[in-house]
C-alpha cells in the first residue's frame, strides 16, 4: 500500500510541476493580456492543487495535513478570483483583447 501511495504522490508532484511549467510557456507565448491571465490562472490553480495533493499524501494524517488543506482551500478560491479581478481591471482600463482579423484564421 505504501508503494502505491508513493507512486500517486510522485505522479501528483510531477504533474503539478508540469502544469506550472506549461503555464509559464503560455504566459510567454500567448498574444495578449487576457489569454496570458487565463493561462496563468488555470495552470497555477491546477498545478498548485496537484502539488498540494502530493504534499498531503506525503504528510499523512495530522496537523500538517490540516494546515496544507487550509492553504489549498485558500489558494483554490483566491487564484481564480485574482485572475478575474486582473482581467476585469484591464477591461475597465479599456485594454482591448486581441481579435483575429476577418481574413486571418484563428
């Protein structure tokens, strides 16, 4: 049973790290502010969530697991909210999204 938990923990930590790395590529490669905010918000929420699940498995039951759950819950709600607030502030500041021209393929 311990070997299975170790594999699940390692898979969660690796997948979370890959999500975060893919999100950083999205921030660099996407063309405008709104797509970059979306890439950062989604991948950070998923990546941090998977990393914290791996850490929860590593910690086992106890006070450390409760603290990790509290932090995970906080991040789960604040990361999408902050991404939404950034996009809304940019829209309020008249930052227009980059739209494809009629002749271009999107």
